[in-house]
C-alpha cells in the first residue's frame, strides 16, 4: 500500500482567498505548497468571494467544529436595480427596478438597514448546499425547481453602511453576523425592502471568530515563499477555547 504524501504539520494557515477559486481548490493549493499531509477549512466562501479562509493542518483540524459556529464579518457590495436567481453576481437577472429608478439615497438605505439589525428570519436561497431528501438545494435550482424552504433565525450583530457610490446604484456595507447567515439573501431582502431589487456584487470575509484578515497571507505570496511553513499559527499560539482540553494537554507535553 502506498504511503500518504506530505509532512505531519500541525497549525492554522490564515489564507486570503482570491476570487475565482472555490474554497476547496484554494485549500488544496495551500496544502500542496506547505507539503501538508492533512488539511481542512472552517467555512466555505463562494468562488467569486475573497477574504479570510481558515485552513487547518494536522491536529489543528480539531478546531473546525468550533469555528463553524463562530460569528463572521463581511464587507459586502450591493448592486441595486436588479435581483438574480442566485442572489449574487453569478446568477441570471429575474427582476428589475422600473425605468423610474435612478439610484438609492444614502439616508433611505440607512433607514432600511435598521430593520435588519438584531435577530431576523431568512429564507435560505435555493442556490445553497442545504439538503432536501439527500440532495443539495442547488441541484434542484439548476433544474429550474424551486422548493419551499422554512425560514431560519439568524442574528445580525452589526450592520454598517460604509458608502454609496455609482450614483446610488451600488453600496458597500459591513456585516457582523451569526453562523448560518446568507449575505446573498440579506442583499436580496434589502433590495426588496427598498422596492428597487438588489443582488450581491462582491463579498469579502474580514473576520471569523478570533481571526482577522489583517493577519492573513495571499495564496500567491505563500506560493512564492522559500519557507511557507513559517506562517503557520502553532497549536500553542491559538486563541483560548478553540482546542479541547485534551488537545491542549497534548500540546503542553
């Protein structure tokens, strides 16, 4: 039997995922660059999205469960005037504002955002990995099938308007939210509340639990490093509470 390839590395890589790669493809590239035997990540970003992807090597994969439940922060760019079937820039336009639409007023947008702060209900998008009868919803969506989805309660801890631009046709917001929040759905719901429709034009994750994008490294930079293993956060340097007491004792031995 062939032996598994790669080194026995333990640690966390804070990766700034580029646009155009799935989270798994970014993880696999990082894993090859580090020559790690075992790797996993703690929460998917859509291929068009960028930002913080927490890649766990070896024994650090044991924090994945805790991190999946962590709060996250995003910078989201909303485009007003069009709603898509996927809720983001990769979908097909299914609804548009009328010809009288000339952009969103910043004060009006601020007023609309107030309704989305705190605990809210979201209907998960059809283009999601949630399963029905063992099959992801996105598979039904690709066949043109729309299923009824029960709403789910999520918490928007903070929702801040950063700027309006392009004559009120675009806006950038910061969202600090609980697990299970769909930013695509939030963008769609904000557009509906304004009466002009909207979709997510861009998304960047800046925080996940105790980790911050400012400490992350770009994939290209990692691949160009002579010693990429040096950027791993060791198990002994992880924030308190992520590793179980058993794993912490192992690390101290």
